[in-house]
C-alpha cells in the first residue's frame, strides 16, 4: 500500500536533489524519448556553470529544448554518450559533448554493465543516478516508467533513481517497467504532455514498396516494423490480412490501426498469443492512450525484446526495417550518411538475425531506390558504400532486400549473383552505371 509519509519525505526541491545526488566524477542516465525535462535542465545547468565536472551521461533520443553544444565545457568534463540519436544528439556531435555509443539493443544491458570499466562512477554501480519520468504511485505505491524499454535496461543498473512524476505518462504494468516508491530516492511533480511523433505520410515510393511486400506476408504472420513512413504504408497494405500478430521493438500507430481494423488479433502467435509485445511506444497521443494500462500489451526491455533467441520464438515472424544505403555485396548502412552519424544500430541486426532463426521467419530490408540530395538524385544501391558509412547489417546476415522495383533474396547467393539481383531492383536510371561499376570492381564479368 502507498505510504503517505514516505511519499511526502521524498518530494524534494530540485536544488536539493541536485545538491544531494548530482556529483562530479559520476555516470548518470538522462532518459529516452519521454524525458524528465525539469531534472535534465537542472543537470545541464550545473554542468554549464561548472558546479559538476567529469560527468558521463547515458541516454538516447533526448527530445526537448536541450542544446548540448551550448554547455560551454569540454568532453573531459561532460560527455553524453547516446545509445540512439535524434535531432538534439546530431546537433551536439560537432562539439564532442555528444558521442555515439555503438551497440545493438540486444546487448544494451551488457554494455551498461561494463560502463564502470570505461569511466567514472561514484557508487560502483554502472549508473550512479537515473533521472527519469515515472507515473505517480498508484494506491499500491507502484510507479511505472512508461512504455520505454531503454529506461527499463537503465534502471536495472542504477544505484539511485530520481523521478519526475508525470500523470500523463502511460502506465505499463510489465516486469521491469514498474518501480515501488521505495526504489525512488527523490522526486518532483510536473505534468507535461508526452512527446509525440506525428504519423509520417507515406510517399508514392513507400506505397509501391508496400505493394511489392504485401503478397509476401501471409495471414497469421507475426509482424515487426521499424520507424518512418514506409512502415505506415506497409500497415495500410496489411489491413486486408487476418490474424496477424505483433512482436516488435517499436509500437507505433500502425499497430494500433491494424488492431482496430481487425487485421491483427495476435490469435495464432506461437509466443505470448493474445498479446501485443513491444519494447517501446512512439507515436501520437492516441497511441499513448491506447497502450496506457492495456492488459493486452506486454513490454520488454530493449535487451530482452531484441534478443535474437527470444525473437526466434515467434513462428512466421516477418521483420521489416529500412536502410540508408546498400552496396552490391549486400552490406547495409542504416545509421550514418558517410561519416555523419544519423541514428544508431538499434534492433535492426537483432531482428535480421532473430527472424531468420524463427520457424518460417523472414527478414526484409526495404527502402526507396533513390535519395534526393542537394546535388541531385543518388542511387541508394551503389557498388561500394560511401567512405565512413557504418555497416549496420553485414552482408552475411542479409535475407531479402526490397525497393519499389522489386524484392530479391540474397541468402545463399554468391557475390556475383548478389550484384546482379541488387542491380535489378535499383532505379532504372542507375542500372547501367551500377553494372559498369560492378564490372570495374570485379563483382561482375
């Protein structure tokens, strides 16, 4: 039951919280997507003023009005190591105060556990203090971290948890996503709307790709979709299907619409039938209301949801993710544009592997064939990746590749056959040049 005396004693002013729990030579967690903005602002202000130094921060997709490049310090005094990057992270990269932390989501817990080997901690724990949003405690004295699988991994390794109670955060009653009030050392109260991700409108190319893939996805498939406008187009194309299931890193609006349309009922899933299974929710306010305290939704931490062995428990799993560039050998870059880091590995490689381990499972990496740049159209399929490109999925792991011009299976194909098949789904305007480049590189004769 909720202890009113404990609740009262842990409600502290922000300055007192910072004086007590934020120290130099420490490792902290800043959150992911739904950020405790009041607390993070106070942390960054103390960094900027020099009140704390040698602080390492961990997090990902730290949205909101947080300008890391304006802190006026050096990386030795503060560095935010990002697990997955959004607009604020990309803006902070040139200063060195933000740096990508290479990882797969399946390995996130292991990466966090090794942090004491790579930098300062005050307590001996991997994370000294986690500054997070939670729901206020319910009548049983239990708070929820919301539908945030990264935070579930982080709090499991945190010595101290400081919370911003936000009654607008969806309550998730899954193992690792709830905290007893006793686990929270201090808190403030501040309600704010959840960060929303408006549903991207599919392009004509997205809808063409969806039409390519739709016949390859039978009724009863278990679906994993990535982020962006293409998954939305695929979701629209799948609304005529029946008995689809959900096992996914990201729960977006597309899943809500598939369930509401009757196409997705989780009834024939081999793993956790009857349940929508996800790692985090990211979308509109309607989606957050949909997943709030929903007994039909089960969340796992990133490390668990993206564990290939757990993914493989889902028979007939269809994994669909996207890419920035692919070379003619099948190497896939999905996280950088040349040397310029854009996002992160996330769970792509995990789902590519896990889906192919599943009985009847398949992995698709799908993208429009052309990038429209300031210099003009550029083929996303090229003889070689641009210098500095991060290989997210190695060629040895790739299964299907799809564009608006078709879908090819690369598994079991020689380098020669891969080049031929990939050229066949490139934009027609670039196929002759790709064939020429492939011959020059010795990929074709």
